[in-house]
């Protein structure tokens, strides 16, 4: 079941000058896992269904990444993880988190995005897909401005069996209010599973 979470707080740096109020808004998915008892009836199955999920773990490279206050434009590598909720064989919702581990002066660079994907049939080993994602990014001195970004992607995946595969995609990352406009390359391992939920 989908839900929302709103919270507020106060942020203070004891040895610095940062003091600010915070407001957090989260989208939640609440798992209601179904369990079959000793007496299995048709009515039990009518209230439960299998929902498909996918986890993708890999690397994203941002090529020629423009910096905020310098002429440096080298590539940046980030470790990323995606969690996908498959609506059906062709449509899915995805959330992505990334953190930089390689690149000149990119400490603290983090990216979080949410989006929608379309793919060819899950019943075939080869799958082609497109995604449109949007979210926030900051740190590492990249030219994100206030942090709002969008990233369309197109990619291909190959599954050795229904549960495991690999994929590659190319995309373009845009800052909505600054100069970052860079090509990206994603390489990931894919793990697919289903959960029985009520």
C-alpha cells in the first residue's frame, strides 16, 4: 500500500554556523505480506496477489561533468541502486539513489531520483527500456544549481533466467537551473523477485 510521511525538525552544527528548520516529505510503500495458514482456501487467494519487484545495483558514469566554480570537466563515477515496482510486464515505477566514489573533488556528491519506466515484454531474455526520472542532486562541486535535475535514459537488458540479468543504458542528465548537461552511462546487475501481498 502506498502512503506519505511528513516530518519536521531542527538542524544545528555545534562547531559551525548552520542552523535551520527542516521539512521532510517521503513517499512510502507499506508491505502487507500475505501468509498462508494451515487451511488453504480459495478465499485466501482472492485477497492476495503476487507483486513483482526488481533491484538494480551498479555504476553510473557522468561524462564531462561541469563544475560549479571551476573549468574542470572530468568524468564522475557513482555507485547506484534502483528499486523498481513493476506495475505489469511493460510499466514500472523506479527510485534511484547514488553516491560518488571516483572523480576529482567529488566528495559528498549524492543523487536521488524517482521516475517511470517502459520496457518490452518480461517474457523474453532481451529487453529494451526507456526511463524518465527526476529528483535532486548536490555536493561534489557539480553545477547543479539549486539541485533539481531530470534524466531520460534508454537501455537494454539481458536475463539469463527469470530472476537474474544485466543491463546497460545511456542517458542525459540536466540541471533545471544551472549549466550541467552531461551524457551518462549505467551498467548494472539486476535481481528480480515477487512477493505475495494482501
